[in-house]
């Protein structure tokens, strides 16, 4: 395929020997287009919008790929501190891809940008290059022209464009097939400067020597055009000689699936026994939500903020944090082969910290869409030393619950009680022959069955349903989240009494909160089983009551306490397993009947959220607990 076939419009041809390829920095899709064009035809020179002073170090950095590095071009120190510009050696940058492809094909490279003491960036938000999957490059480029900011005469940008146009005239004397990778913001005016042979300025004398540094893995997000994990996938596909045409979107899907795998692997032994609520159905809704958020922001590909925000809202803080950590993963940067004597630098938005700890104002010469700070509230796990310090400061004489969790679980308990009453009513339902009232509606099944039994009758009877209201209420409600419950894991057994009449008397066994401190005076525990007694009243602690010593397990003791203190004949029990004979014997011992509700009737995410609760070291802790508790 010829270059003219890939770029068919004559607008890209400055002359019979020079073709311009408008590029958008920081895009894996555009880098893919650059590579395809370079390897698809004979090109004897690739022009690059970088200054010649950085050529040696930039190409050394390209040789080191997939390890990410940065070439720093220092600038004279001003009144507001030191500054610099830098070239990110990013495999998803179209310019770096052009260098990489040209080096692999043995094509000469020409660095034609103007040498300046101070580099003045141009902030511009263009269309998403993912459009190139369905739109020709000429159409894509032409559509941007009305929105490109024109350069003002005699400004640094205008001088750079005129210089690059003159350098292309020079290259035309030595080469016959030149491809110039021109920034999208400059190509119409570069075409004008080339054809009108506008006067060009002399290059400035550069101060300082360019430096080539490695980059700290934690800083890669601020330097790479794509997400670090997606960039890693591009390099993996390159190693395996697999296609990467649609990796910009498919990589997002792989990122979410990898985050899901890491999230499942990181769950504790207790939580791991719960059902996994990040199901394929939830992921389908997640991707639809991400798509909608992305379109609302007039983009085709989601950014990291959109991915994390949707994960937080659909699967919780823990999954969102794992997604964030996975998205910033780039394994090539921490491999032993990446270790060398060159220092590592820290990057930020518009900042660079060198090995001496000095912070410089930094400008990316290959800046794509501008990076901006956006806030989202996530609660990470505190480090182990802080947890230990908080545990040592705990006052054993003070203990209370977190009111939002109390309200949440009481509402859920009321919902389960209503379902239990519906089960009781279903047991009392009967079918009668229609006489004078339709009662609760016609029972079509019984009516048709009777007609089939006696088809010879001249008058066929209609049968109706009668569902009398259930008598009594459900006072005691028992939850078994794990059966059998391991006493070594659920070693904390206690009874909490209601603070007001809207709360239940609560007896439970759970994991010890002191082993998982999440904030000063805030411990996190996980229910293994719980008994809710409503309306609340004072009862003896079932864990210390000798009358219940006949129970041989945590489940039996909790159920025995429910049957012993319930004033109603029915006790509702929510369990992941069917009722056991030992449980029925306990209910019979106290003259009670059990109403079973399967635990799998409720979503795994709901159950996991209810199981986790927090213990506060006094009522005063409630004033700031929300800063540490994950909702």
C-alpha cells in the first residue's frame, strides 16, 4: 500500500517529495496509524517535531523501550524558579512510534523543530483519535481545521512553524520520499509557510545539556498518553506479535477484568466466602454506565476518573481502589532489567522532581489532552503501623455503633420480617369453590384441573383463592451468614442493647474489631450471625446465660437465644443452607416454629455491605467517623 493510498487527499502533500501526517499527541490509536503508514511504503526520511539537541538521548530511550524514560531539556532559571521541557519516551506517543518504526526499518530520522531557550506549549483539546477506526484521516484532519487556534505572527509558535517549513525545504534536497509527523495544531500553517517560503528565524543558543532519566513507576500516569496498564498491553501485544488495532477500547475491558481478579484475590478469608457480586451482569451495566458518562463529556474513550467513579458507584470503594491501582500498573518499569545507574525522577502535572529533590516547572513537548485534577472520595486501607497504634489507644470501657449502619440494617431487618409474614400467609392459603365472592381472585390452575377431572358436568365450578391474614408478628429474626461458623474466626460474641425504640436488641458473633482498625477509635468487624429482637427490651446476654449451654455451636446458641426470648410462636431464620434437624429440635424445645428465608434471595453486594459494621470508641468518635468509614 502506498502513502497516497493511506493519505489519499492531496492536502497532505506539500510537494511530490513531502507528505505531512497530522498527529494528535498522546494517543495509542494515532500511534497505530503512524506505524501502519511507515511500514506500508518506502520512505527514505521521517521528519519529527523535536529539536536536534535531543536526538541522541531520545533514540537511546527508544532503544530501551518498553522501559519508560524521559529526556529533559533544561531552560534558563528565571525569577519564579527553574523550568524545563521534556520528551516522554512513551510507546503510545505517535512521535515516539514514528522514531521506533523508522529505527526498526532503517529509515533516517530528521529532528526539525526549532531550538529555543523556553518552550511555550499550546493547550488544545481535539477530537478523540479513536474516530480514525471509522473515519478517514483526511476527514478527521479537515474537521479540526475550523477549531485550531491560529498562531500570531512573530510569536514563538509562529517562528517554530516557519523554521520547520524551511527545514523541510532543506531535507527535500537530500531525500525524495519524506513523511513529516506534524502536530495537528500546526499543519495548516506549516503548509502555508512551506508554500509561501516565509522568512525563518535563526535557532537560539540552548543553555544546559539535555539529560536522560528513568521515571518512578508511581509517576507514569502523569507522563503517559494512555493509561499505564493499557500502555503495558500495547507492549505485550508487540512482544507476542498480536494485533492492537482496537486495544484502546479492548484494553479498558481487560483492565476492568484484571482489577476484578485482583479484587477477588485480595478479599479476606471471611469475605471470600460470600458470593462475588461483581458478576458479568453487573459488569455489563458498569460498561454501559461508563459509556454514558463518557459520551456526556463528549469523548469516545473513558478517562481514569470516569472508570473509577463508575466503579465506586456500582461496586464500592474497595473495587474502585483496586481498579485505580491496576490502571497505574506498568510491570516493565519494575523488572530487574529496568534497574540501571541512571536516577529516577518523579513527575506531576506541570512539575518534575529530580534526584536531588528539587522541583522544576516542566512542560511536555508531546502533550495530548491537558491533564486536570478531579477529586473523588475513596477510603484506602490504612498502613499496618497506624492500625497497631490505634489499637493500642483503644479504651475498653467505651463502645458504641455507627448510626448510619444501624439505620441500614434495621431497615433491612424490617424488610425481612415482612417477607417472613408473607411466607406465613402463604402457608395459610386455601382454595374454595366459588359461591358468592371472588375472595382473593380466581385460581385458574385449580379451576382447570377440576374441569379436566369431570368434563361431563353440565355446570362447571370456578375455584377461588382465599389468603387469610397471618396471625401474630415476627419478633425474633436470626441471620446466619456462614454455616458452619468457625469460632476461631468469629471469636467476638456479645449483646448490644438499643439506644432508642427504633433499634432492635442485637446479639451476634463477629470477627474481632481490634484486629482491623481503620481509624482512630474506629474498628471494623464482620458479622458471622446475628439475632434481632424487636421491639427492643433488656434480655440476659445469651453468650453468658448458663441455660443455653446445651448448644454446641455458635449457630445453635444464637438460635436458642432467639427461641428463648421470643414472645411470638414464630422465629424467622435467614440462612445459606436449609434448616437443620438440630435447629428444628431447638425450636421444638422452646415451643417455637421456624420460618426459613434463603440467604441467596438477597444480592451478594447487599449482604456484604450489611455484614461489615464498625465499632466506635465512644459517642464523640461519631463526629469524625465518616472520614474513615467506607460506605
